[in-house]
């Protein structure tokens, strides 16, 4: 009876080790590099692309925030450009696929708020670039809202 308990314990440890390895590998897959995410966009289905583009835009916004706080304006500007570019791609793909429009609009709204907060923390020269990004993201939101709620069209019941 004692021997069976030890074997059961060893199997349990082995299963736990395998489970831990599986979870670690799946966590690593979720934490892909920015370049890996960018490479996945053209390979993904149109319905999956909005979410990928938003992930990239949100990461780039975090990077831009960090770079502005360390006074690395040139790299921050590159990240800010990616925020706008990938937000616009997310809009285009969500409208094209007619999927994830609401989630895309919400994510872009949150990014716009973060940019508004960031705008007040950067120098006057940098505020122009941040405001341009805010304006472009607002157009993205407007396009999404118009796609979800077209003007002049009554809902068919």
C-alpha cells in the first residue's frame, strides 16, 4: 500500500511538472515581441487582425509613454506613429470584417484618453505630435461609430 502511494505521488509530480511547462510555454506565446505581432498581422484572418493591431497600438502607446518620460523624443515619436498606424488598421479591418467594431472603438477611446494625459506631461514642442495623434485617433473613433450607427438609415425590424 505504501508503494502505490509513492508511485501515485511521483505521477502527480510528473503531471504537475508537465502542466507547469505547458503553462509556461503558453504564457511565453502570449508575450510575443512587437515584431512577432507585426509579422502575424498579414497572416491572420481579417476577423483576427483588429485585435492584433490593437495589441500593437496599445504596446506602442506604453512604449511612447515610457520614452517620453525618459526624454527620448525621437523613439517616442516612432512609437506614437505606430499607435496611429495600427489603430487605423484595426479600424479598417474591423469595418471590413464587421467584427470587433465596438471593442476597437472602446480601445481607441482609452488610448485617446491616455494620449490626452500624456500631452500634459510632455514639452510644448512634443505636444503638437501628441495632439496630431489624438486627432487621428478621434477620426478612427468617428469612422467606427459611423460604421456601427449609420446616419439616416432606420433599423429593419
